[in-house]
C-alpha cells in the first residue's frame, strides 16, 4: 500500500463529516417544521459541526507542518 499525503485522509474525513452534517441538518429542519422532537437531531448536528471544525483545524496544522518541512518558507 502506497503511503500518500496525510492531508488526504483528513480531507476524506472532512467530506464524510460534512455530508452527514448537512444530512442531519435537513433532518433536524424537517423534524422541527413538522412539530417533532428535534433536540436530539440538533445536538447531533452540533456535535458533527464541532468535529468538522476540529478536522479543519487539524488539516490546516498538518498543511503548515508539511509546508515547513519541505523548506518552502515564505517571508
């Protein structure tokens, strides 16, 4: 198995979490509009959005580390 860029795995995670965040947001909105109990759905969306934010931060830090390691410093 070829070892690729570590950012690739993070990008896949961002895509998966982003997709499910959007899907659960639609479910939450539909549940709220139909008068159902949407608290659990809303908390799930909140958790997924926090996870998405953490993944984005991790992606940025890994990218900066790779940039520094390659010797392409600017400034």
